[in-house]
C-alpha cells in the first residue's frame, strides 16, 4: 500500500495537465466534427432511437422493465432525454455522443497523468485511442452511445478508485465506485 501512495505522490502537478488536455481535445474535436453533419444511420439508429416506443414516449418507467430482451436502461434513458430535449435532431444526437467521447478522453488523459506517464506521449496516445475507427462508429452512429456511456462510467469509477485509495476507508466512496461500475456494465 505504501508503494501505491508513493507513486501517486510523484505524479506530475495538475498544472501541467492543461496543455496536453487542450491539444488532445482540440484534435479529437476537429477529427470527429464531420460526424456532426451525418444523418441517422439506417442500420441500428431507427430501431434503437427513431422508432423505439420506449424512447419516443412520454413515460420513463417502461424502459426499466426487466422482461425486455434488449434491456439497456442507461442507454435508453440517455436517448429518452435526447428525444425530450430536441426530438429527432441528428446533429444534437451526434453532438451528445461527441461530448461523451471528449469526457472519456479527459478521464484517460487525467488518469494517465496520475499514473506518471510521459507528458509528451499522453496527448498522442489519447488521440490515437479515441480516433480509432471503433470510436468513430460511436460518434457517427447514434445507437453507439452505449459504448460511450459504459466507458464514461468505467473511467469515472477508475478515477474515483484512484482518489479513494489515497484516503482513509470511506464507505460512501465504495458505494459510489460500485454504482458507477454497475452503470458502466
């Protein structure tokens, strides 16, 4: 346990995080910005988002019904909120996905700094990881949001775990980490 604490104490100062973070996020935003102009993809978007009565209806509770074959309440709740806010607007739906991807990238960059990884390599590694074709699908395909939501909750749980291991035991942190992990699954 002492080795873990010492590793965290030697992590770079948080002030040195801003330049690589801004560089990575700017590159990712430029790289993925063309997806914002896309329409909905004809493969899964109509089934998951456009014609799904759980998402297009006024009630929130049916999406928590455990008898559904494709039970994804976090994804469905996210799409339901999109529909309530802006209807079937593809630009705003893709923008929501892009914002989630940028949150994931911020989390990875921050956590990489906490691990003491190279300040020069972190922006490049984050850009390559989040510009990978599998990540492009998550932006271009509105129904790919489930991957972004899972990653967002997983990275949040990881960041909170990193924070919690340097503190005295706190049952609230354990409950929050467990909840974030469950939401990511």
